[in-house]
């Protein structure tokens, strides 16, 4: 019994010792990311001086270093073209390390260039290295704000570089810094330029709600400066934004301003599509307040009539279909029938035989609702004639004719 107990205790001690040994030999987990190659401090043959020497380069040193760095860039580009991306980025990283000697602006512009290449090559690690370096430069620049004036060119370059590596939030931070300064300088041209960049950046990431106030301000500036062409551009952007964010009232405000401009300029070609959008917004609002219905009907009708005058029969047909659907939703069968008869003529003008066939089907259904079966039968027969020509939906129209014939007799 005692010997058995000794064996058990000894085995437990040996097992415990092996665990301790295994733990002591267990390898340390590797770093999640290797150190950035942009932070290597090994002396480089092209270095004009020690990295610790913070004095700016002399003109002679700059003139000697810049061509050497441009040569590195060309060498890296050749490697990439030859299908050697790892070798290419190794050279580019060397170039980027050396660009620091030429100052923050030159470095940021180089980081921006290589960052765009890294993004296009799907090199996420290189993109990360470049983004980290850009953030370090931004932090350093921000710390100098109290002792030196804002370097707008540097901040603009930071914004562009962040865009190239698709860091939209960081890009917006940089551009907002620029915007703050140009507002203080009361430079309307620069304000417009930066607002346009910020607006486009928001739209590129489908952030419509943040884009809206930017384009509203751009519209206000264009209006105050009498820039008609720009007004139209910003109104069109806002119309898209409010449509995407399902804000019909705001959309209407914008679309009605656009319509006023087009009418004043006698630019009628834009009116049918515009009136269609206006009518759609009024229809959306009418779901909560029926007082908007008359405006919806009116604008669908104006869309149709203007398109007909312009001989844009496809657009006219589209407006009529929307108008008919609205009439039917409100139980206005007579008006829906009249519009459907006009739709047949419109589709004929557009040589849209499939559309004519659908219009006859719609007329037949409306007559069935009114229990006017002979008229419904005539409509379905005309629909069948077109279906036979198109070799499409023949069985459907034959079935409708049989149903109506039974109901009629």
C-alpha cells in the first residue's frame, strides 16, 4: 500500500515538473505586426547626415539627395512592373526613410504616392506602415501649431495622402483643419475648394447625412456669388442626397429650385424627369397627408405633357404609368382608363409594342373592375394580337378572354 502511494506521488511530481519545463520552453507569441520598415535607423549610404541631426539640409545637400531619391523611385517602379512587388516596396521604403531629410511636405507627398500604389496592389501591411507614418507627422505638426503658423500645403497634402490609403476619417480631420484656417482668412475660393473635397469624400463613403450640410453651404455660397452653373451642380447633388436618405420634403425644396432655374433658362429637356421626381416626392408625402395628392397628380401630368411636346415618348409613357398607378390607388377608375387610352397612343409613338400590350391588359382589367365586359373583351383581344406578334404572353391573354367571355354571357 505504501509502495503504491509512493509511485503515485512520484508520478505526480514528474508530471508537474514536465509541465513547468514545457511552460518555461513555451515560445513567446510573435508581435502581431512586425516593426515598420519606415522606422529603421540603420545608417544608409545615401544619408546626408545622422538622423539625430535635426538641422535642415543645405541647398547643396538637397540638390545631391533629390536625384538619388528619384532614381530609387524609378528603380522601385521597374521592379513592380517586372512582377517583383516585395523588392519594389523594399526600395520604396528606403526612399521614404530618406525623404524625411527633405522635410515634412516632401515626405508626405512621397508617402501619398507610394500609399496609392500600395493600395492598388492590395498590400494592406504597407498601407498600414504609411498610415502610421502619416499620423506621426500629423501629430508632430499639431504640436507645433502654437509656435508656428499653419502650413496649409502640408495639411492639404496630408488629406490627399490619407485619401490615397483610404483613411477617410483621417483625411476629413486634415481637410477640416484646412477649412478652419481658410475660413479665418476669409478666402471664399479656398473655402469652396475644401468644402467640395469634403463633400465628395463623404459621398465616396455613402455618408449622405454628413454630405448634405456641406452641399447646402456650397449652394448658399454659389447663390451669393451668382454662380448659376455651380448652383445647378449643387442642387443636383442635394437632390440625390435627399433621395438616398428618404427626405421627400427637403428633396422637394431642392427640385423646385432646379425646376425654376430650368424654366428660366428655357431648358425644357430636363423638365420631364424633374417633374417625375417632384411628383414622386409629393406622392410619398401624401401617404401621411392627403393634401399633397393634387400636387402629385399635377406634376405627373406636367411630366407627361412636356415629354410629349419634346417627343420623348418613352419618358411620357413612364409618367403616364405612374399617373395611372396613382389614380388606381385612389379608386379613380375613370381617370385611370382615360390615361391608359392615352398610354396606348404614347407607346405606339415610341414603337414600344410590349408597352402597348401591357396598356391593353391594364385597360381590360379596369373595364373588368367596372363590370363592362364587352369593352374588357375588346381590350384583351387587342392585347392578344400584340402578344401573338411578340410571341409572348399569348396564353395569358387567351385565358383573360375566356374568363371575360364567360362573365359576359
